[in-house]
C-alpha cells in the first residue's frame, strides 16, 4: 500500500492519505474505495496486536492514525478520494461512491485497534466521522434518507456500538438497514435525479445493491455477493441486538437460499463474474465461477454471527467449509500472491483464449489494482480466534478445531481451554481444561456435519452428553487438568451435487474431513476432463509432510480413455476403452503452487 | 429490407440506396455493410430465377438494378454508407469498412442474375466498380497495397472471372490473397497510420482478420469464422484455377484443422461469441457455442469447392452435416424467424441471468439489426442444386441425396438424372438416367461417411463399381431409363467426441443418417442435464408426419435421478438411485419451434 513491492500494480493508498493531509502535492489515484485497503490492513494489525504486543507495529499504526487525523476535515469528513479530487461531490452518489463503505472499514479498524491497545485516538476520529454522517443522513427532515450502495458500515456500526455502548450507532445501523430498498421514492432515484442521472459505472439494477425491495421482504440472495453477505451479517448483528425475531428470520431464509441453492462445494459464492454476483438457483459453473475470495470471507463473517445467535452447527459447518477451501485458496502457500477469483476448474489451454473466461487467472497474482481480497484474507486470519470459540454465561462453544489456547469467563469462573490437534488432517482433538476451582459449566463441542462417526471421552472414559443442533454438550463439574478427547472418523467421502446443478451432472467431488480436494495437472497430467472415477473407487489418504507445506493426499485408481485407440477425428461412433489411471488428489486450497496447469474439483463419475 | 415487416428491427437497406441515388433525402442508417444484405437477397432471386422464370421478381430486380446504376458514382464507386455519409473516408480503412465485402456480394448477385437471365446491365455496373477498385488498389506504384478486412470478394472475383473470362479479375483475386498478412510493413498498419490510428471498432489483433501471417504460412483456422471460411473458399477457387498445388495444400491443411479440431457435431464453427471467432483446438462449449448460421453456410461453400477439386467424399460429408444441422437450425420451420447463434445446449433458466451467455437467444428472432444470416440462408437454399451435383468431362457426381432433376453434358452427350428419395429420413435413393443415346460415363455416387452398410443396384441387379474417396463409381454404358438404386442403412448411431473436447466428456450425441438429434424440454421436461443414457440403450426411429413439418423421432428408455430421494441440500454423500425415463429426441434443426425451453445435443452417458 505504500508501493514498495517491485512489479506489483501500484496502489497509491498511503500517498492518497498524505495528499489529503496536506503533506504531499498531487491527485488521488486508484479506486473510489482505495482507502478501505488501508483500513483492512489496520484492522489486521489491530487483531495481531491483540494476540501479541509489537511496539514497532504499534508505532506504524499510531503514525497512520496521526495521518488520518490530519486528513480528516474539520467537519469530521474523511475520505481521500473526495477530499482530494472531488470535494464538491461528497454524499451525492451513495449508490456508487463507497464513502460509507470506507467509513465502515475505518470503524472496524478502530474498534480492533482500540480493543488491542486501549488507545482512544482512532475511536475519536471515527466518532467525529460518524457524527458527520449522522448530520447528513437519517430519517429527520432536512437529511438525506440515504444508505450505502455497498453495505459494510452496518456491521461496523454494531461493533462500534458494542465498544462504546452509544445508542446513536445502533440507531444509524437500524436506519440504514430498514431504509434500504424502500420505494416511493427509491433513494437511489432521488439522488440520481439530483445529480442529473450520472452514475459512476452506468446504471445497474437495484438488486445488484440488495436494494430491489425492503430487506424484510427479501428471501433470496441477490446481486453483488460481497455486498449481499456483508449486509446479511449486519442484519444478523442488528436482529440479535434488538431480539427482532422477524429480522432474524430474514437472515435465516437468506442463509438457506445461499447455502442450499447458490454456494459452491468450496464455500465460494457469487457464480457470475459480471457484477461479481449471485445469479439464479443451481447456476454454479465451475470454470467460470467467480467466487471472489472476499465473498467466501464474508460468508464466514455471516456464519460466525448466525452460529452465535442460533447455536446451530450447520452454520459452523459452512464457516469451516469456506475457511479451509474457498477462502484459503485465495492466498498462496508462501503468503505472497493471491486469487481474487477462485474457480473450481481451470483450463489454461482455453482460459486465455475465451473472453467469457477472462476473469479467471490461471495463477495467483502479487496484488490487484482493486485489491480488496489480500487485506481481507489478512484480517480474517489475524482474527481467527473469534471464529474458533464463543461462549455465553454457562456454555463454552468450540466451533472449529485448531490448536491453541483461550480463556472464558463462565459462571464468574476463569476457565482456560487448550486445544491440541492435527485437524484437519486427523480427526483427533484433545482439549485440556484449566480452572482454579471446581466449576460447573457446559462444554459444547461441534460434531462436524461431515462426520458420521464420532466418539467423545473425558479423562479417557466415555462420557454422557446430549447432542443439540450439531453440538455435543458435556455438562459436568470440571476440574483442573480435565482432558476431553474427541475423535471424528475421517474417511474419504465422495460428494454429489443436487441433480439440478447442471455443471456437476455426472460428476463427483472428493472430500475428507472439511477439506475439499482437486486434481491438478502437476500430479495427474493434462486432460483432467477425461479422468473417470468408478462408483466403488478405493481412495487412500496419506499425509505427505514435505509436499505443499504438509498436506494429506488422496490416491486411487481411476480410469481414462485408452488414447492408443483414439484417432485424429473429432466425432466417432466408436466406443473407446478405458484404461486404469492412478490419480492423486490434493486439497483445493493448495492448488496453483507449482506453476500453471489444469485443475478440477468435480470429476467425472462412471 | 424495405422495412415492411411490423415489429422487426428496421433495416433501411433500400432507403440507403434511394438516398445515394438522389431520389430521397436523408442519411445512411445501419451497419457499414448494410448494402450486402440487399446483394445477398439479389443473389437469392438470381438463383431462384435460374430455376423458374418469374416476371414479377425479374421486374423487381431490374428496378433495384436501375437504382444501383443511379447510386453508382461517376468513377464507378458504389457503397451507400460512404457515398451518403462519409464521401471523404472511402478506402481509408480496408480493415474495418467492408467496402470490398459489399462489392463482393454485389459481384456474386450480378453473376447469379446474369446467369439466370442473360441481362448484362448489372455485370456492367460491377465491371465499372471493379475497374474503380483496380484503379485504387493493387501492386503497382501509386496504388494502395490493400486487401479486405472481411474476405468475400476473392470468391466473388473468381465467379466474375468465370463468367467474363477476363484475366484482370483473376489477377485482382490473386493480389488480395497473396498480399494478405504480408509484413514490413503490414498494410493495416500503413492505412492506420494514414488515418491516425482511428479504428471503427477499436484495435483488434490481426489474426481476427486472418492477416497475422501470409496465407501460404497459415495452418490453423483463426479469427472471425465467417471471414476465415469465405477466405479459404476463395483460396480454393484460386488454387484450382491456377492449379497451384502449394496453395491447394494450404486449403487442405486449414480444412483438416477446422473439421478435426474446431467444429461442432452440427457442422457449426466459431466457438467464441467474442469476435465471433475460432479459439483453440477442442474448445467447443455447447452452451456458449457461437456457431453463427453464416459460418455453417460458409463451411458449406468451402466444402463444395473442395469436393469438386479433390473428389473426396469427406468434404461432402461435412457439407451435408452443416446443411442438415448447423445451417438449417438458423431458420424456423415457418421460414419467418432466425437464429444468428446456434448453441448446442440452451438453458433459459440461466441464459438470461449470465452475461457470459448473453449472445445466446433462447428463441429465434424475426430479423437482426446486423442481419447477415437470414439472406445468407436464403441464397444457400435457392442455390442448393449447385451442392447436390457436379461433373467433369466423363463423370457425373451425386454429392447429396435430395429429390429433383438435373442435366449434365458428359462426353458431349446430354444426360439427365432424376433423383427420388425420402432422404434424410430413409436411406433409399432411386436415380433414373435419361439419355437420347447409349452413353458411356461414370456415375459417382457418394457413400455417406456415416453409412456403414450400403448396397447399390442398377436395374435391380447388383452392379460392379469401384469405391474411390468415398464415391462408388459406376462406369458403364448407360441407356435411357436405367435405374440406379442406392440403399444406405440408417441405424441410430451413438456419437462420441475426441477425449480432449472437455465439454463433451462423458456425453454422447445421437445421430441417424446425416441428422443430429437433440432433446427438447417440450418432449422431455426440464433438467435435461440429468438425463442419462446407458451404453446399450435401444433407440427406435419412427417417422412422425404431423410433428414439426414431418420428422423422424428417436425414442427409448434412459435414466434420471429418482427425485423422491433428493433433499433440499446442495451437496451430499448419498448416491441417488436412477429411475427409468422415456426420452424422445428430435432433429436438432427442428428445435425451438414450440416455444422457449431447454435443449441439449450432448447427453450424459452412464
């Protein structure tokens, strides 16, 4: 973001801020939402500092915060694109201009940094900014009844509300959510008329913005997938805070439509590159999947909220699916290159020759001009702890199985949990309880949706527990050093799609535990479309510690066309014989770390 | 073209000519190549008049020809777009401006009308036009070394040469073909520099125009498919005329690449909507096939030339495949609506929601703003006789089996052939010879490439013949009334693709005789992707005289998923059972005559 990576597309992000702060001459360069990349990075640093102090990074943050303070205008306005290039155009195009989106990311960064360090300066900056927003937007006479074209600030305002307990942030969030999609008139029409119709990217249908109808009437996931799922996350936050069951049901219905009709097996969402959007039920092409990394991350955000609200493992199942597959695929194993688009099939032979596949990159890129995804991965991974556990007064939830330690306060006792596991490669998880005194509480451990056979032991003995909504709930008096051992049987599974997913008709995917597999050309040669699995294929899982940073591979005997019979003709009435073909599948997230080549997730089944 | 069809997109074609002729005020409206639609219609009328006199149509033609004479400028220039709107821009952008393309279509129209009526006026108009072209373009000093961005005039000049026997037309054709793709400098760069770089549609790579290298170096079918195959047809004409074996080999190599690597089973070509072009070997997506009707027609033109040059049935096989499938699908059964794009799968559920499928129309249209295809179908069907037969001094060839009569002069004897057949529904063909005297010649009848079992009888007795390059050659002394009976066994065939065609992996197509079949929703319900054929499916052919103007349908028992087992989840480790499913396949050309619905040519195989 300070343009120090040789060969990467220039970003100008910090430079924009320096210009706005009057420390540098020049014009804003980059996307209208360029500031948000910085804010996502700041949030990442905030999360990292919450885990471990680092004076150097804290100093860098404080310098950036000083710069933000200098760039902020006297009325609280803060957005380098408009401050520098278009001061007369502020708040004239909420639909396209991302001012509220950038504000939302700054709020998220501020709360993360404040929670890590207790330093209030950045909170004061965002307070001034939000006060300015409240002076411009809202239901009161004389204000614009506007809301963001790109939702994000809703969930951010809920974070700010939880940090400050100031009702005005909750009210603003509620206003944005309830006002969205209201008609007679539609706010996007009102502001378009005022600016004489000019749009930033030409007119786009309102469903792209999830503003085609009031949110309480929406039942299907529509439009730009990241916008949609950021919005749905904010809705879940607001509904939970207000205990608004009707609004919660909106989130639940949208969830069911998303995951049961419009989600890839990797947890990727958004099947159309055009408008980066949802399309229609069961439209899930693999080679032209858009499945933006940010969208899989957004799905994780939403899932995290829903599992905490409903305590239902089905949300955590999707959170886990997206985390290990469609989100993690966005970053290379060395952490230095990224996919914006995460297709489930890649054909280098055609991808560079077909306009309709031009958004598919066949290898990860160092950075993007529109670089929303890299800092989004960073902030997700830096805050992973927030996804693994949650608690209420009496219950400690373990949603994900990832080694580490955490603390809870349960029934006023300080409890510590330590997880040790080789998950996702092995299904064995050991949890050690630390408590200074005997303590009665419920430990709720998720039985993954993919798992058909599990055992749970406490101190090496079978224990009693109830299973509620996918969680094994062990209620007992816990003492220091208690050991909980979970074992989830993890065979290789053959996964099939709903028969209306036409791109997957006659095809299967391979999964083991939460990991979705793929075939890559590096292991299996080219023409992966010709690989055929028989229904009763035996696949062997084997851990390869030296391959791709340590992965478990699957091997087995498939079939492929006997190429010695094939002649140089396109069409034939011959039936080619099949010959055995040894295959080796690797985790989908690990693909494209060995150069360019074909890749498929869905494999033909005999 | 005179804008008299209510509801169809306006064409303005005749109006443009009236304005150029000074009979009407106004500006040119329409595509830069709008004139060519009229010329293709004129050629069609010429072909129709060759078969049957019609005073009314001859009068219409003579009126149009008078109008053309009035629109022609004093120096011979004739193109309404430039004469009316841009007289200062003539011959400044051969790459984009279609002036030579329009001239080519006028030449074709002129030769057809002249051959039908003997009237020379239109030949004189095109002579003046070509003289003008020769004064502007050519290898001599002071002329532009230009050639058309859209090839077409090459094959037209060869027709004019054959009608007039004037060497200058042959020379101009040769110049255009040999100059194409020459570098140091490239002509398209030269003219671009002169007009300061302005392109009509922005810069497009030279392979789009088949101008990326000299034609004698080209070995793969590249770029805009109609341009390519018009060019290859002109090359074949020129090479045959000059007996230039090297140039003929260029055509042969391009042919093999086209039909063995880049052609759909329907005879459609051009697999990318973007630039309406060829892409790479084996890239043949069905749902995003472009396969422009004009391209299938152009392939028929090229095949006709190659079969006459090489006497090889493999060319006629493709001619027949394109004719009965990918070309014929371009027009509705009532002759009133058209496909520009001929996909092999159509999914109305998604086609209207995916930008990458937006070129696919789910039903035929009445007309197009860019309406190259409708008059191209018309001129093909009106001149069908030229494709059925050919002859040399001693041999009469029957390439296609279509009822009708024709005359040959063989060894100076006038011979007449009468074909009677229900082909393509039945494989039985009866040919009756008429001759005024005993006559020794060879009757060469094509044994279709799809046919594995044929019998040939003369006067109800087995006869001796040799088979050469797919033709059964019966040499004998023929007498008045001799009967030749051909029987081609026509079972239902299951067709498979080369294993590198990834879109067809695990799928089969159905064919009977030359007819490629499809499943349509009207007969088989929706979710056609779920229909599965077992390897040993028994399919029954049955003629239905009242269905879709009389077609032979195929019926049989396939399988589909037992939907009673399917739950509302996208992914499962369950294996769904299959249940029997009666299917009914109709000829591909006849699809989309019963409203909007799904259609597939390639069907999943178990």
